[in-house]
C-alpha cells in the first residue's frame, strides 16, 4: 500500500533573513557616520589646542586663561569645537567681526569727510592686509624731494587725526617712495626721505594732541613696498605716498618663559603665504 505524498513545509519566516541583513547594513552605516563625526571633533580639538598653545607662548592671553581645567568640566571640554580667535585691544578682547565693523565705520566716515580729496585722487582709502589704509599721495601733500607737508594740507590732516583719535585703534604711519634714486643735502637716499615724511606726519599728529603717543608709530620703506609699477610715471606717482594704517593693537611678549625657539631657516612672509597650524 503506497504512502500518501507528504506536503512540503513552507516557511513563512524567510523575511527574517533579509531583515537581519538590512539591520546589519544599517548598523554599519551609522557606525561609519559616528566615526566620521568623532574624527571631525578630534581635528577641531587639535586646531583649537594648537591655536591656544601658540597664543599662550606669545603671552597674548592672561595667565588665568592658560590654566588647565580640572574636574569633570575638563573632560567635557574635549568635545567642544574650536572657537574663533579674538583680537586683543589693550585690556579689551574684540572679535574679528567687531574689528571689521569698526574699521568699515571709520572708512565710511573718512570717505565722507575727505570726499573732495578722494575725488581728486590725492587721498585713497581701502582695506589692507593689516587694517584700514589711508594713502596720502605725494602730489597732494608734499613737494617733490621734501618731507614737510604743504601748508594747505594741514586742514585735511587735522580732519584725519580727529577721526582716528576717536577710535581705540593704533596708527602706523608708513613712508613710501618710487624707485628713482635721490641724493640731496637733506636726504642721502629714499630711506631717509620716506622715514622723514612718516616721522613728520607723526609729529604733526602728536602736536595736534588728537591721540595718545603710545598709539602712534612711524616707519620708512623707501621704494620696496610699491602698490603700482614703477615703469610708468603714473605708477611712480602712486607709489610716492604716506600710508596711515589703522590696525588693532597686539600684545606679544617674547620674554614669556617657555617661549618656543624657532627652528629651520628664516624667510620673508608675503601676502601669498597662508598660515599653517602645527
């Protein structure tokens, strides 16, 4: 007697295999995302520590800001992202956005006050690498080969001094010339001429008592910092100038114990250089 055919058992739980595969892949995906997130936090922490270490060694931040945190808060701080750098102004600390807003306000005020001089191209106002640059062209302020400002320009210089005196920023006065050599009884070279012009403007500002002396500095650069080509007369005229650079005050103390000694060769820093963190 033949046995009845057995009915095949159909499994209705095969979906569990696909589901388990899906969960495994999803778990792996989130593990990868978590790893990337932790790597970004680590990089931010490394950048923050590098910046903090550099400024500590330069003595820019007070001692209280350099003391390491103790307790649970120190461990919690390791997950914080790097904070933007601030700019030290004497005893105050200003954010870069605040500094930019202040310099933009000064620029707009001077452009309105010196609108006639800007229109005649005897004064140029622009944002530079270090701060706000107010260029006084030789054609409008000096006689060729002389370091004494023309008497008719004193009113303009008083306006500039009054505007800058109301700010909290430092003023660096830079003398510049073209590449045409000079040798007179008063000036042996363009170095002396550029330095004398910068110093004379600084002396005028001090005599006007518009700003404290500790906020003013003067320097001469001769023909070595041109803003135009010296191959043409127009370019040379543009290079003969005195730049008033309005910039934030920085405090760097190289006498701080533990200040790192430089390694490698010294070289000139140019505008094309980009800062590199260790």
